[in-house]
C-alpha cells in the first residue's frame, strides 16, 4: 500500500478524542522493548475503531514516530483499539514495519517525509507542490484526487485558487469526489459560539465534527459551478440528501452571503429544502453570515451560533446543538420533514465542482 494511503486513509466512522489510560500497557512495552529496543512511551493513549485510525492519530503528532494498536479487551466494544503513541529513536529503517506483539500490532513510521521532503530539526521541509507534516501532495479540490484514481474516504490537503495555504479536508472519493466543509453528529461536538475571525478560518477536527471556514468555502465556490450536498441524518438515523445547484459564498466584503440557484431532492433518499424554509424572513438563502461580534439583529447572540441569519433569524440553523446534546426545552438543530421542522441527529455539508 502506498505510504500516503497508509497515512491518510481513515475508514473510521467515528474517532474519539478522550485520552485514556491503557490497562496493561507496561506489559506491552516490555515485550516491545525486547523486540525493537528503540521506542519509549509518550504518555498518551486513545481509542480508535481500527489500527489504521491509530496510525492516523500518530501521523498528525510530530513527536510520534510509531504507534502500538491493541484490541480493546472489553467485550462490549470489541471493535475498538487502544492506541499508544511511541517515540521512535531509530529513524532509518524501512518506512512501515509491523510485528504482532501478543494481541497488538506495532506500526513504525520512520521516514515521515515523502515526495522528496527532508527532515530538518525533526520536521519535514517540503518541495513545491507538497505540504503538511509529511509533505503530502495537495489538490485543488477532492475531485482532482478522484480524477487521479483515488477512491474511498481520505483526509487530503486541498488548496482552491486564491487560498493562501492548503487545508486538510475529508474527501469522499466516489461519484466524482466530494469535499466536506462541515460536519456534526451525536458522537462529537464543536463549539459554534465563535467570532467572525474564527468562522472565517477553520475549527474542529477534519476527521470529526468540523467547520472548514468561510474563506475556504468562498475560494472553492467563487469560480465555475458548485453543487452542495446537504446530508441530513433524520431521527431514524437515515441519511437524506438535499442538493443545491450553483451554490456559492461571496467574499468577506459581502459578509460571505450564501446563494444558490435551485434546490432538488436526492432521488432515493430525499431531504426537503432546509435553507429555503421559513419564508422571506427566516430562510438562509441570499443572507449574509453573522456572528456575535458582527451581529445585525441579535440572532447570533441569542442562539450562541454564527449562521446565515435573516431578519427573523433562521428556521434552520445547523450550528445549533443536536437535541441529545442540550437540556430539554433548549433550541436544537432541525430540518423540515413534510413541511414541519423535526430534530436531526447529525449532518454533513459537502461540495463538488460540476
């Protein structure tokens, strides 16, 4: 398997950020030391859904040169793996080596700079056209990676024309290649009560709940035509889709106003038009983005979110928390079903050039 795919492919539906103590890790380290004699424990463990998730977690921490992936012993979660970050002291061996240690697997990432990059002071210095901790190739958008033959779910660096530096995004490399710009679900959460400057940039984890930034979305959508797929997870846990044609976000001077030419439902699992729901004073279409430090009518302040608010605020505001995450009686994210607003359990916003 290619190095980039080992580093960046993450077929993990949910990753958990809680740091935990791994029972029995000293025993594993003793066995590791007998075989490798090159690693020391960095003091962090995490739960992932596959050894590949452990590799990805290690990959985005410069001090981690190897990782130990051990299936969780608890019978209630047999699919989870405990990941131990290790510091590799010998960095000249083959790129990826694996040896089974009792029930664990050991992954050693010893040449972390790819595509001709070189290590300087324990960091990669990249050639032109490459970026990141390991000098990964970056793309104009995820469809470029799709056209290069990549398939599946990948974390890749993307740099639309005009963006200053590449940004890591999740790419769904099927059906032409979709670029994820926002996500929220019941297994992760992100604080949406943020300033204008924070919304302009990105926040959250590209592999979990995240917002990729108004500036990124603007540069992506400013040229050509873009379709937005609003993937709405309903109360039954079913993923439904609302398509918005010629979707674009204007520049900062225009307060990142959202526009689209038309809505159409996905044929087999349709979602209704949420952004156009609520009439002339509540729909998000053709409205500027608003945050509490650049508020027009107290909508951002009252909801504790940034959003494309109308004069009456918004019927659909995906930056509200999910119903399961707030006290009873609090406002939560909703989407129309049969012309009535209903709670949702998550969403993904993804875009693609057409």
